[in-house]
């Protein structure tokens, strides 16, 4: 019986298992080939010939107004399933982080994007394949010269579900860039708006703070450019804070702008600090632009106040005044009979007070003057050497060469040069950027022969004037490094224009008073024509070599050599001691001046309190 019962239980259990397994098997069969997950579809677009794609990095053309072009793009599908893509042309722009982008399909294009006509607006691309699409580009007859940019975009719109179950519209886009250069007058120029600086202090009265420098770089020319940037934050005494150099701008389209933010640490609060931004225009990689304009420099002061230190000083002065006032004696007279003698004593006390305050006022004035004179940065120039401008006679379109009579002092590695005269900025215009001294050919006298890349006519055009007249002085400064701001020694020479197109008397000359006081001084407006020299120069009209960037100089070592000896205008060796600026001396003098002024203030307060005590004693005696 037990055996029969066990058999029936086993049969029942087997039946249950079979019935339970049938539905599972029926649902599992369809899932044996699961559907492809909804991920991002991979596709691309590139320049192409009529039959197969080519290796061009972008669609780049040089045209004249009214030209018509025919070309092709290849649209790729890297997935396994066919996809349908939308194709359209759009204008290019620079994003907030400096990237290249093209307008979306729902944005109206007014330039290159509107000139593109595609053979197909939509294209279906099989899996693991590509389709070649022709297009035409019709350039208007009234188009302006210079660079114009756009792109041809392949777009895939789809609806996806996010992690929370929401329906999201996703537009995947890829594009092929279009660079169009229209013939005509080309201008490669940048400008700088700002800088605007905000100081962030600290509760430590003797500590340093931080600063945030914001400025905007604009492409005011008509060709696309890159830019190298340098930011400097200096205090009232000439000391520099630590600023992380902003990254280079790879590409800036004509008419576009990019806002840049830099942070500085170790900013000394000296009431009025200065931020200086220098931007060197550079060609875009792979491009051959026209002559690039010189470095652009903009400076602006900002308030850097240590409120903790200022509060402590005011509290100390107030405590001293209160201390002496509270020690004032209160005397009373003996009667009205002494009023007449008291009146005489009052007059004598008033005269004594005036006599006592006179030395205090003098000491206070001297202390204040010492603070002002000591706190201001020194503007003395380095001792000037002799510089020959050759050829001695020539025209405004003839290249020039600057020849130093002697070598730069030991320890100097870089040079910078500027020209000053009628039409140029007061601080001078850069003609040789902050460049390594080893770039240039040496003369038998140990100096250097520095050929200028551009002519006087080019420099005048850059500065925004056309008439060359009178004497123009070239000042070449020897620097200790690519980021040095102090001239160790200056060399100066001049030439004189007798007409607008011809000059004579390219001779040696000594630097005028104040010339070259700071090779990298920030006394320059924000216009491109008044750029002052900073580190990291580029191949531009203002720079015949590169600074710390380490790229090849614009003028090779084998450039035209300047004549020496008698042919160079009779240059004679003249030993001159070198001089350089010392920030330590400025700080010591400024600190001493501040201490003297503070002591003078305390002494004046003491005399004032003593005078008040005398007058109070007289008044008390007269009232009694």
C-alpha cells in the first residue's frame, strides 16, 4: 500500500511540474531574440569626393564675391540598422567655453548656412554604410572680404525615456565645418574689454587675499584667429600676485567674443592694485592669415582693502586720543578777582597752542609727503645705451634693422622694443615682442642685430594714422626673462622723416627721460595699437620672435645683418653701469613713510590735547 501511495504521489508531482513548466516555456520562446536596446545611434559626416570620401579635415575654400561652388559630403551610419537623418546648412558660432558650434535647425542662418543648397534634405543610410550627398555653395556678390564660417549638419531626432520614466526629445547632431575666405582687404586684429577685478580679502590683517579677473577677448578683424593670454595682478609697490595663466584660445571667428576668467592668489591689499591682461593674436592651426597685429594689452585698477588692518589702525588712533583726553585735569579758579590776569593767560595759552601745533603740522606734512613719494613706484629709467637704426636713409616701406652697440648685461635673456613719436601712443608701440635674445645674430661688438618684420608704414597703419612726420625714437630694453617687467638696460636710436614717405638721419641717440622705465609697463590703453609688451610674444608686427611659448621665432637667426663699425653710423663703445628697479627698496621706503606719517599723527594729537588742556584750565579759572 505504501508503494501504491508513493506512486500516486510521484505521478501527481510530475503532473504539477509539467503544468507549471508549460507557460514558462511558452513565454521564453519569444525572448530568445531580445530587441536591441534603445541607445545612442552612431553616425558621422565628412568631406567627400563625387565617388568616395576623402581626407580633408574640413570644407575650406578661397573664393571671390559671386562665386558658386559644388562639392560633396559623405554621411556614415556605423550601426547595424538603417537610419534616416536630416541634413541642413547652418552658421557657425563660438560657444561660451570657446568651442566651435553650428546653429540648430530651428535657428535661422544669415551667412554661410543660408548659402548652402543640399541635394537631399533627408537621407536614409543603410547599416554599416555611407551615402554621398552633393551640395552647392553660392556666395553673394555683396559679401564682405575675410573669413566666413558655417557647417553642414546631420541630425537625428528621437524620443527617449530617461531613468525616471519621462519622455525626452533628443537631437543628435554631427557636422562638417565650412571655412570660406573671400578675397579683399584682410585684417587680423583682436581687442580686450576690461579687465574687471574683484578682490576677496581675509580676516588676517597681515595676510594676502585673492582676486578674480574677468575680461572679454573680441575678434575685431575679418579673419579667424587664435590667442595666447597672460594675466598679471600687481600691487601698489610693484609686487606680483600668483596668477594661473589662462589656456590659449584655439579659434575665434570674426565678430565673435569670448569671456575669460582668471584667479589670482597672494594679492597684497595696498588700497589700489592693478590687473593687466595681454593677448597675443596667433594664426589658427593650418591657416595662413595676413600679417597679424601686435599684442593687445589692457590695464585697470581695483580696490584691494584689508578692512581688518584698517579697523585696527583706526582703533589704535582712537584709543590714543581718548587716553590723553581722559587724563586732562579739571581745575577751578579762586574767584572773579583774577579774571583780568586770566584773560591774558588765555591769550598766552592760545598762542602757545598754535606754536605747539605748528611743529606737529610740519611733521605730519613731511610724513604724508614721505608716504606718497615712497609708496609710488619708481619711474627712473635704466641707463641708456646706443642703438643704430639702419639704413640711415630710406622710405616708409623699407624694412629696418636695430643694432645694439654693446651686449645686454649678464643675466638678461630677452629683449623688447618699441617706437615712439608723432601718431604713436605716448608709451610707444611694440615693434619687437618679448623675444629671446639668442634669436638674433650677434655683431662683432657683442651686441645684437635685430631686423624688424614690418615697415614704418605698417606700424603707422596699425596705430591708426597715415602721416609720418618728425623724429621717431626706437627704445630696446634688456629683460631678465620672458615674464620680467623691469628693464635692466635700454638702448635707443632714432630716425627723422623729412616727408611722409622718406626718412633720413637713422642714427644713434640716448633715450629720453622716462623712456623704457618698464619694458612691460601697463600704461597702455585697450586698443590694439597701443599694446605694451608682455611675456609670450607672437609672430606679429609687434613681435619678431616668441616669448615663453617656445615656438619658432618669426625672424630666423640668419636674417639680414646690420652693418657695424663706421657703416653703422660710427657707433662707439661706451661703458655704462647697469641699473635695475628694486621692489624691496620701494617696499622699505613705503613702510618707513607710513610709520613716519602715523607717528606724526600721534604727535599732532598729543599737542592738540595739551593745547585743549591749557585752554580748559584758563576757561575753568575764568568761570570761577
